[in-house]
């Protein structure tokens, strides 16, 4: 048994609470979160811990609500890039923007490597 962060559920609650309001207005209401970060989260990206906790407070929902138990088969379905992105976003040494940039770079390199298009010499 393992645990995962349910990004789809998290994003759906944010979208539901935001309603028809714009991203900027919701981000200002949350505080300490940019509208671009909120947009990325609504599109399934994993937030850093500080942002996650701010949004949980705004949603008035326990952070545990988004941690789901999974069995071994489900755990093996989590891709390597998704796991690495999670580790990058959890790293307190990286800003959310830095973690996002590194995740994009890593995903591009991973895709190129798995498609045999990565030439390292």
C-alpha cells in the first residue's frame, strides 16, 4: 500500500470554490499564491507544500483530504516523471517557479530519452 496526492480532486475543489471569479481574484484571496501557479494547479500540477497548505486553508479542508491510499498496482501506474516532479515540488530549496522549470526540463529529457532521441556525447 502506498499513498498519492489526488491532484484531480484538489484541482476540482479549487475550481468549484473559485466559481466564475478569475484566477487573479482567487489568488489574491488565498494570499501568497500567483494566478499562474493557481492555473498550473488547476491543470493538474503538484503545488509546493507552502502553497498546498495555503490553498487547503482557503478551501477550509484538511490537507489529509487529498492524500489517498493506493494498492501496489495503482502505485506502479505512477510514472517516473510524475514521481520526480513530486520530489522537486517538495524540495524546500526550490521556489515553485524553479521546481516547475526543472520538472518541465526533466519531462522533456525523459521523453527524448524514452523515444531514443536523446544524444549525449
